[in-house]
C-alpha cells in the first residue's frame, strides 16, 4: 500500500509517516520501482501501535523504546505519565477557576482584569505577608469580587491575613453573606469557624439568622464566636453559651459584657440573673469560677445585681466575699 493510501486510511498524514520513517520508527517494508514507499500489513499495524501509544502521551523516543526493547516494562513509565497528566489537569483547573473568577467580576476594562489576576497571584503566595499585602493593597474605589474573597476567607488559616480578608469582604457588600453561608454548614470545623467570624462582621437579617443557627454547632469554638456576635445583635438564644463562657473562663469578660447588653432585652435580665446564680450555687468548691460569675453580675442592671452581691459579700470564701464587697461599692458609686 502506497503512502497516500496509508495516510487516507489511517488518518496519519503523509508528512508524519515520512517523519516516522526518518526516525526509524515505522519504516515501509518495500519500495516500488519508482522509489515510492510501500507499506505491508505489518507496517500498518505498527503505525496503529505508534498512534495508540502517542494517545497516552508518550514521546516518539519513548514509543521507539517500548516497541523495540523486549525488556522494557510499562509500569514506571505509565505511572510517570499519570503524574504528569494529573499535574496538567491541576493547572487546567486552576486556569478555569481563574477565568471564572475574572468573568464573575464582570470587569469593565483590561485594567480591572489585571487587578483581579494580580490579586489571585497574591492570594496563592506561600507568604502570609504577601497574601495580606495583596488584599490590603486593593484600590479603595474598586471593591474586590465577593466570590473570590469568600473562597479565600474560608481557606485562610493565618489570623492576620484572615482579618484583612474579612475586612475586604465586609467592605465589598453585595451578596457577601450568601457567599460564605455554605461555610457555616461545612463538615470541616475550621471552615465553620472562619465562616462565622466573617459573617459576624456583616450586617443584616441573613447574617443574624446564620449566627443564630451556629449557636447549635457541635464545635465549641464555633458556638462561642456565634454567641458573641449574635448576642450583640440581641439574639437571646446566645445566653446559655455566653454564661458557659464565663464559667469556663473563655473570653469571659467579653461574654459578660454581651450578657449585660442582652439584659436590656425585654424579660432577658431575670433569665440571665437566674442562670448566673444557678452557676454560683453549682460551683461552691471552685472560687475562680465563682469570682468570674460575681464579676459578670456587675453587667446586670444594678437593682437586680445588688441583692445577689450583698449575699455574696458574706460568702464563706473570703476572696469571693471581698470581690463582691468591692463590686457593691462600685455599684453604689
């Protein structure tokens, strides 16, 4: 079969067949009287073998070795090809995400495109300082895309970079809350923590509802972040977690302050006072806990707190009694 017919039937161009011949990869068995290449059935089978191996990503040099060396085993080479293909797919996915990010931001000009690309490069840096600089260096009159910021917020572990990202996301406005809402329900506790911290800095009923939902989170840290944030918004469901924070000594001063603010909500002051006094009675043998609870009482309305403090001023534990007496003096002042 002449080269033109082989090219037509195999789909391999005559130019490529000549290249195979020059490399010694597929040499035609014979020649016509006119000197034209003539391929036998075995030659054509070899062409298909070469094309099959090319489809796996092998170079022509590797194909020649595979076809000529009886000792050649494919396992190592195929494993290397898999790793290279995975790396190529990873780069392609990164490119696709980058293009989607640029497209989602609806840039009005190429300057906007370049700004987003530069931000993406900065956020993918191994240096936390470089990532933070990329966020803070954005132009004041050009808020960053919320989807991009939300993804970075949920992934960032460095506290300084995370703070800058939360600031930028809150400043971006738009649908920032919706962009991180999925993070509140993530199976990863770290992502849920970052989502709640971000939502805490955003206004609106949707943010408040998500924070209230997070009060039931199985992770204690998520519940604490949600309690501090939702309590300042008047969500009385945060009271049990806030009281528990005072008892545990985890951000107890902040928790007491939020409890004091919640005491202004209708019917909430008595509920908070009852919770604090119940904990006082339940921790008779732990002076440190009782001191924190005593201090938290001063955040309550004075008429309610005074009676409990007067009782504690005569407490069997001298330290608790002294703290209560001092706080009574502050109330009187």
